């Protein structure tokens, strides 16, 4: 294995460890922010679908992203309750 391959393998291996630890957030410190999700980037089910990542329209008032508390109302178009 060349040194480039070893470095690449180590970098990829470290990425597999991070999502479970460094990027996990306490659910109590997060809030649902409606109206800001890009198409296909929503965090949970919406009125027209049953799964995360299935929104078909950016900025849909019924789809949300989880963001740190206190952040949603500072985002243009963000609201704490689903819209119509």
C-alpha cells in the first residue's frame, strides 16, 4: 500500500466513526424548522410523503429540518409550525 493509499484509507475510516459521535445532537436542543428544507433534503415525513428526503418542493411549508433551538426564526422563511 502506498503512502497516499494509506492516508486515504485512514481518512475514509475516520469519517465512518464521526457520524455516531461528533454529529449527534441532543434532541432537546433541537427544534423543527418548517419552510426551509430544500427538495429532497427534509428531515422527516411530511403531508405528501412518509419518509425523510422525499420532499419534492424546496421551501414546502409542511416539511422541516431539525436545527439548533433559537435558530429557526432567524432563517428567512423559517417557522416553528407547519404552514399551509
